[in-house]
């Protein structure tokens, strides 16, 4: 874990500046794939000054699906932590603000057909993409390790899928099968631009702070790209594929910690 010195700008709107001089930083990522799925991480996740930078492309191309189909998944995240000392006891609000400039693309080509097996408990064919950028935050009271439940904010999210699904249940010799066929309104798209993303903690009621206690604020920013052309006890007709790219690391893209405001 590295420690980065950073000064945060005093917020507007009557908020009180809590002097934060050091932030603990750790970054990580994970990848996974099956069948023909591939992951190409073109920017390794890293913290630069006050910004989180990363980027990856995942692809489940058209190919003969294996027993579990083809998939590729990637996630990258930065974890921040900083001590907070409150001057007054009682209710306070903590808002973590990110300025996110991002670009993402996604595309799904479904199987041309799917033969389900209602002799199996579950049977499905699915082609999908899942891409998003989201954040979490919580405050820990270090005197008793109690904490606020996670709050989250999202600056970009898309899930596209085409799926055929059956579920069979049996009681004795009597069986019944339910079916579901679903397709997202759009199967391809893109997003680019700059967005503000906030996570706000309300330290009120039973979570009101005590000025005599010490606290630690924990913040996470998470980026995910996940694609697949999956089978489960089914026979696909044709070949499905899916791909996605998330860029928070090149061409001016990135996620900058804009401020931690306490009122």
C-alpha cells in the first residue's frame, strides 16, 4: 500500500474543510476467461497524483462453444483510506466526489437459435456484455469498528443480453417447466464524456459521530468489463459473440478524486 500526499480543495456551499493530508492507496485487478474468451488490459491500474487510470478490452469471439461457452471478465479498482477527526459531535454528511472522464463500447451478437433441454433442471443460452464504473464508500468508527453500510454512485453502467432460459421442477413423476426469453432493447452502444460521481454518507441518528472517537473513511472506485456467449445444458444454433472496451486511462480519460466534503 502506498501513501500519497494530496490536498483537497475546500468545498463550496458552506461545507467545512477537514484537513486531509495523507491518503492510503492500493490498486488491484483480476482477469478471467473460458473457451475462446480473451482479455487485453491496455492500461494497468495505477494511481497518479489524485487520479485512477486503467483500461481494458474483453472479447468472447465467435467460435465453437465449449461446455461452458466462451467468456472473458476483467475488473480493476482503487481503494483509498484516510483518517477523519470531527471537531463536533452529532450529525455530519460526508460526500466523496469523483470527476470521471470515460469511454466505453459494447456489442452483442446472439446465437441464431437455442434448443433448450427441459429434462434438465436449468437450461439456457445467453450472450451478454456488462460494463460499468461505480464507487463505494463507508466510514468506520475505530473505537468499536462499527461502520456505515456501503453507499454507492455510478457514472456509467450498461448490461446488454439475449437469453433463452428454462427451469424444470418435478414432484414425484409430475414435472413442470417455465420458460423465459429476453432481449435487451439495444445490443450495442458506446458512451464517452465527463461526469461527476458522488457517494454521500449521512452520519445521523445512531450513526452520529463522537468528536472523541477517531474515524477512517474508506473509498473504492471499481471498473468492470464482462462478456460471454454461454451455454448450460442447451444446444446453440449458430455462434454468439460479445465484446466490450472500457477506457479510463488514455486520450484524457481517467477518474480524478475531486474532493471529500464534510458538513
